[in-house]
C-alpha cells in the first residue's frame, strides 16, 4: 500500500484532554478519530489493525466449531423485562423510543436474545451442545468515557454463548473457551494472565477474566508468586477453577492474602458459566431421555476494539508505537528519501512490487515530504521493519534496514534486501 | 461443515404474516430470525452468505484503493443540524437522548460525518482524490417494515464516499464507482441493470441506481428497448450520464415516453455525485495553486443485507432456494441416507475430508433424520450440487449427483465422484 493511496493522517499533537499514552498515539498516528464523547471512527490504519484482530478471532472460533451469527444492535425492551435486567441495568443502558413509542435499547450484551433464539430452535438434547458467537457494536453509556477506545461508549465486542445439557457438559465447554482464549491472545502476541472473577451482573459462579499487565491499567489483579510464570494452556478444569490469581473484587473475598503481588492491568476478555439463570427466566426447556432440562449456559466476551489500545499501551517508546508482528497493520515500512531521484524511485517501486508478490505486507511512503517527517511518521506508526532508500543507495548501492523495536540499523546491498527481509520476517510469510 | 457442528434450524412453516417468497425461504431455511419488528438476527447459514457478499465487496473496493474505515453507528445530532437535515429527515431517523440529555441518533447514512472527517485531515489538493468506505449497521425507522431483511429497520450497508478537487475529477471518480459496482454485482452472479435516478434527499444531480429485475420487486424501472441487453461496463461517462434507463421518479420527468418498457425490480445499489453540498455546509476548504476549493463529493451505497433476499427472490423454485455459485454458502451438500451403515458412513467421512482438502466448501448432513427430511432440507437450503450416498452405494458402489437448479440426477462410481465434482465446480475451486 502506498501513502498516496492509503490515508494515514498523522498529527503533531493530540487534544489536551488526552491523558493515556495509547490514546495519544492512536490519535496522532491517524488510527482513530473522536466523533463525540466516547464515540470513535476507525480510520484506515486503525481499521486494518482491528481487522487483523477480528480475522484471528474468527479463525480460532471457526476451528472450534463456534458458529458465527450476527444479532442486531437494537433490542426490544421486552426480553430484558423478562430477565428482570431492564430496571437493574441502570443508566449505562442506552434506552430508545421508536416512532411507534415502543421501548427499544442499544444492546450492552446479548444473553437475553441468544436465550430466546435458543429457545425457539433447540428442542432436543440431540441439538446440544451449541456454541455461537458474533462480532458486533455494543453501547454502554459510561458516565465518564475516557482513554479513547479503551473505555468508549460505542465499542466492538466479540461475544459468544454456549448451550449445554447440564453442568458437567457446561464445564467442559467453559474449559474449551478458556483454552480458546489463551490460543487467540497467544496468536496475537498478547501475554494475558487469566484470573478468577466474580460473575456479578450476569449471574452464575464460574468466571475468569484475561488481563494484560501494564502500569497504566485501570484494573488491578492479584497473583500468587508461583503462578505468575505458569503456562496456562494445560490447566485442568479443576486447576483453572482453583487458580490462585484474582480480580480486585474477588481478592477482597479471599481470606489468606499473604504471598500475593498486585499488578495494574487491562481487562481484555471475560468468560462466565452462569448455568440456567436465563433458561429459567425464559422457560427454555429441552427434552432428553432423562426428562426435561433447562440448558446450562455460558457467555464469553473479548473487548475487540480495546485490544489495539492495550497492545500500544504495552508496546511503545518515546517515538511512537512498536507493533508486535502478529497484530501489526503492515510488516515493512518502505521509505523513499529521494522521491525526486529516478533511480531511487525505480528501486523503491521494484522492491514494493516484489514484497507484494512475496505476500509481505508493505506500506510505502511515496510522499514528497522531508526525511525528518518521513522518519518521525514511521516511528510513530510503528511497523516492525523500516527499509530506507536514500543517499547510501546513490553512493554505495546500499539500503538500510531498521528494526523499529530497538532502532538497530543495518546496511545491505540493494540486491540483497529482499532475501534479508524474507529471512527476518520468514515466520510470518 | 457438518450439520452436527453447524446449526441450520430449518422450519416447516413461516409465521402467517410472511408475504414474500424470499422472506419465507430465509425464515424456513434457518438463515434469519426476527427479533422484533424490522429487526433480524442472522443465523449461521444466513451469516455465511452475508460474509461471502461482504468479502467480495471488500476485495473489489480494496483493489480500487477505496480505503476501508469504520464510522460509529451512533452520531451526534450537531452535525445533522449543520447540514440542516436534522429536522428534514423526519421520523425515519431514530433519535436518542443519552444519560446527559445530549441528542444522539442512530445513523441512517454518513455524509455529514465523513465531511467532518475530511475537513479535519484534508488541507491540500495534494491529498486528493480520497475514497473511503465502510460496512456497518444502519437504522431507518420505517413506518412499515416488511419482507424480512428486504425492508428492515436495522440493516447492513456498504457506504463509500469520495472527495475530489473539482467536478471534472469528481466525475472520473463517479465513473470508476459505476464500473466498480458492475464488477461487484457481476462477481456475485447478480445481473443488475443501472438506471438514472434523481438524487433527492442527499442533493446534487448525477445519480444512478442498480436494480435487479424481479416480478415481486417493490420498485419500478423504465428501460428503452435497445438498452436492455446492453453491456454496461464499457460505457463512457457521457453514455452513462445519458443512459435511457430510469427509476420511476426520474421517468416521470421524461418528456419522450414512447419505446420504454417497465419492470418491477429491487434496488441494490445507489450512487450519487452531489458536489459541494456538504463541503459548503461544513465550510470544508482545500488549498491548491489556483486558490481555495470546496471538495467535490460523492456517495456510493450497496444494500448489503438486502442482497441475499434479492438473490433468493430471483432464484428459487417450489422446493426452496437455488443459490448461484458465487454467493452460495456452500458448493456441495453431502447427504448420507444410511447413517447407521458403517460403509456408507466411512465413505461419506472420506469424501467430506477430501472435499475440504480440495477447498471445495461442503455441508455434510450427518444427522439421524429420515431421507425425506434430508432431501427436503437440501432443496430448501439450495446448495448447487447434492451428493447422495444411499442404497445404490450398497448395491452398485454408486453415489448420485443432483444439480439443485434443474434436479438432474447422475450416478457415478463412488471412486469417481471426487474428480467429477472437481470437473463440475472447477471454475470456483
């Protein structure tokens, strides 16, 4: 992609009310734009990151036979009255009256709707288990939206829901989702820590959150020393139920508090096994040989649009973003410093086309801007590898390769640069 | 995908208020579910079709360097007051008050927002032309939502917007979008007819719609005899401006009405070149060598969530849907009639895995249902090719291949079926 075709409107400064590093960097790198309080547009660069995340989430859900659906953003108030959450949800729920004075709402979550869907179609134990997910806009009317897309009012969530015959099967499904989440975050280069959580609003009693530890995080988690370096992907169901890592709320209820460290963190995922709370409310009954069952349910959320901000919060320096490879909008940032020079231009065009052929994602700065502007934009945008074509190309037929993370620069003969890039990025090609 | 893993809840009957064939078939094939008036969930099979359409739309927009973004569904009322559409838009606009008594709305379209975005970042002629698109939920509070997703209140739209320096460049961009739309619909196997349209609400004076001719359509278009079989993809700008095909509204204004035929149709796309209407309202000014310009704008919509319904309306028989290949959720429907027979089961499992290896999308009916139920579901769902493994397999080692469109059945030796399928579906593999 060329800058001339791909719009990345970098800015020198953020508005003065921007307090968080990731918020500042997302605004200045032209990833997002605030439209009104807590409501954002995703510009081309930001959307590209979002889509990488979504593609990865879809891939792993599909592999696990979680069926993708799409529920609407607008819901009828009736189902929320049935579950008795319409009044209790409070002012965070965006309530709407349509032209016929019918009470609607912008869904903050979808337990009610999925239960009604399940109830219509699932009549027999033979149809169980069933797992559904969708990726969709949600709205929660936060009293104090802040930190950009980290705590926005309109945001994108992946929410999944499961139906099982009974608690035993429900726990198996819950365990599968626990491992699915670890796999997804691992594949996005995000080192999350799972912690036990209270289930609160949604109900039930088995719940975990997935946190990224960063100093600027709004959450706090408590971890027992010997758990911190643990690998979580081979935990048995019993081990995950008894995990000695806790959210703030849960930790308050723990008696034995010695030996725990606290960390500031960002919550990226949340899973619940809440049982028959909603199948009870909606009288959702399934037939089996042993009689009638109320299906055992769970819900599983990922804060999709919060992920880019969390990753930036975790991976940046004074010059800008440092994207991990698996989530980076591009792999290579090609910079032509001599855009008026025919040889340099021809070389850049050739390497640009070669990279595309090799399916290495490249953003090519073909603008007529100063070297200083091009360098600072490249560091701000944070693509893992920068390729610079400038004076050394004219003098010695050399281009340089800079690793964004450590700013280490190496010169290569221009005819060798493509193979060197393939060597470096090989795993991702 | 196996029925045991992919949820297709077919129904015997639709609710009695379902009047349109596509609405009935989408409900009965388990593609969609009504949640409340004019608001639908897309179930796994329906979402799969939707995603095929979205992927194709994204592919061709990306090739044309239209940058994908994502604007929020909720907008501030202020920008609509600036363009003076807040009052004129009427009751179709879903108006919302948030917890701080701020007036918001669920966007019915995005001309205002994209203009504000353009105004912030585009300062110089050097940044032009720019083209953006997004695929997002829209809400229009129809007084009489009907025909399922054909005329829903919440729906998915692809809307694109362009900024050009002046009218001449704007017309070039408009012409490009006209051809882009033909390419997209052609690649979805949808034979649309472009017709000239009045621009109405959005303003400006160059506008075309893309219609699919079907008897049950709500729209009416007027086409001059000699234009009907025309190829539209090599029209010059002048030819498309003077196209003798019209929407109903436009036709009323035509003086010479002889020689026209009228057709019932469904509107699937709509493009506008409206000029500086919104850059005027928002005082969006760009510098150039020749002074200051108000960018010339256009907008370009596709009714994404209406497309599956339109295609079904156009392609079905008394038994169900007949999917054209390029939009079909799967290519092959594998039916095991003897699900208790070990040999039959082993054969079906093998052919299922072979098809996946060959990247031929397959839905495999592995349920313990009667042959009658399996056949009627297969015809209802409408996958182009059905493979039947039953008594002939046991007796003669033969399986049959049925073309859904014409119900023509051919028997093949079981060892030849894979290659026969590859021959038949070859173009799509």
